C-alpha cells in the first residue's frame, strides 16, 4: 500500500521530510518557514547575503539588506529551527549585477529579479538544498505549483495583485520538481494575519520595493559604478534621424519612457521608441510608434509542450494579451501579438500563459521587435 502524500506532495510523514526554507527576512518567507514548522516538517532556514552588508543595512525597502538578515535570524530563533546565512555576494555580482549593467549598456531594459531566481535562488540554492539532504525547497513567491497529467505545472497566484509568475518563467521542469510555493493560494492579507497569529516580528514589516542593489531606484548610478564609462552622452533624434536634443547616456532611458527627455515645445508628446547603443542615440517618436506586432525571443524555456495560440505578458505590470508563438531553432521563438502592444523593450521577458490565463507555459527574452513591418 502506498504511503499517503503529505501537504508538499511527498509520500512520507512531515517529520521525515526535510525542507529548506529560503528566508529573506520579509513577512512572506517568514510565514512560509512558520507554516512548515507548524505542520511538523524538518525545516532548515537559509538566508543568502547577496549584496554588501554594510551598505545595504542603511537602505529601506531592499530585500538583501543587513537588517533583513538579522530579522530572518530572529524569526528562525523564534521558530526553533536551524538557520544559515550564506555569503553569495561574489556569485550574485557575477551572475546578476554584472549582467544587469551590461544589459543597460546594450540599450536593453533588464529584469535582474528573473536572473536572480534563475541563477541563484533556483540554481545555487537548490544545489545547496540537495547537499543538505532536503526533499524540497520552499520560497515565499506568490505563484502556485499544481500537479498536472504530465507532472508539476506552474500557475499564477490566486491573489492577482501579488502574482509573481512573470518573474519565474525561467524555472525549469526539473527545478519545479523540488520547489514549493506555500503562499500561492493565499491573499497577502491572510499572510500578514498568519504572521500576527504566530507572533512573527516581521508581521508588520513593509514589503520591499526597490531592487536590492539599486537604492532609491537610481539605475544609472549603479550601472556607472559597475561598468565605468557606460554613460556616454549622445544625441536624441526623431524617427527620421533629425537631431532634436542630447542626452547623458542611453543607460538612463527605456523604451516607452516619456518623462526626463529634456524636450519641450513639441506639438505632441514624444516617447522613447528605441535605443541604439552603437551610435549612442535615443530615438523618440509619437505614441503610435510604440505599438509592436511581432517580437523575437531568445533562450526560450518551455514548461509545457510547445503551443501556438496562447496569452503573453511583455511586462510584469501588463495584463496577458492574445498571441501566436512560433518555435524557432536554437531556443528562439517568434511571437505575433494579435492586437499589438506598446512599450515592448529588448531585455524584458515575454511570458506565455495558457488561454485560461492561469498556467505558465514558458517564456523567453525579448531581443528584437517589429512595428508596422519595420524592425525596431
């Protein structure tokens, strides 16, 4: 007779199931560790020091600050679980921060949180969990893991306002076998209520807002520090190539941007349409020039059999829209946005969802776009 599955879908009692809980020091990961402990699992808390401890401790709203490490340690002590703090600064800088700076210097708009999940949290941390003899790795991400006919599937969170599935599209099927997301079926209000009920010091702690290594959202300053000389001045041109202004460096701009261009006296608002790293030019145009119909993706990750008709998101804050995906050789794909989309930027991700809007089918990195039949 087969043993019944526990709440994590494993055929063994909770007391015999070791779970590594990724503890960032925030309320979400604290509640994950607390719920697992309450349910009788063998919980090991792990906190990754990803960014300079001394500098980060002075920042508010950063997920990797020294205060957060301190809070994670206090929660672990309160729960009576083992807790380890691991210095991942060097690999985080190499795999996430340097990539972030290089992407901006190429005229792209990167998403470092995806890289962090892909390369550090679901890469290095999963390896560590296996070394510790864990059966699962649990995180505080708002996303659901559900069993389907062909194995585990990734789904959007119940609380749409908290859903983080866009940032987890690069999770592989192999990783999904071991990762668990206990908060995916809970609204944020319930998570805070649980934290209060269990006496966690993080119950009222504000959510992190900024990227951990970008204080006050000053991306350009960070890129300049990581990649000196990246901010080279250049020209602002219209879509016919006429010079209409100058700029301090393309790293300060992103596709779709309207404010901060230093342009005035135009009859209609102008938006950043594209960035040319080679010529150091910022190309601006009217809003209709932002509408894109076809995009090309690289490094596509499929979490399902290849599909054609689906929904896609081209920005984390956008609603999914109808699209047709064509798989290409070399891990690439072409995506036709059936109704077009504005502000599609190289460096961002295009994430595929089932037509129901729930299941994540995969996704890839935007490398080029076409608007009205012209590459952008």
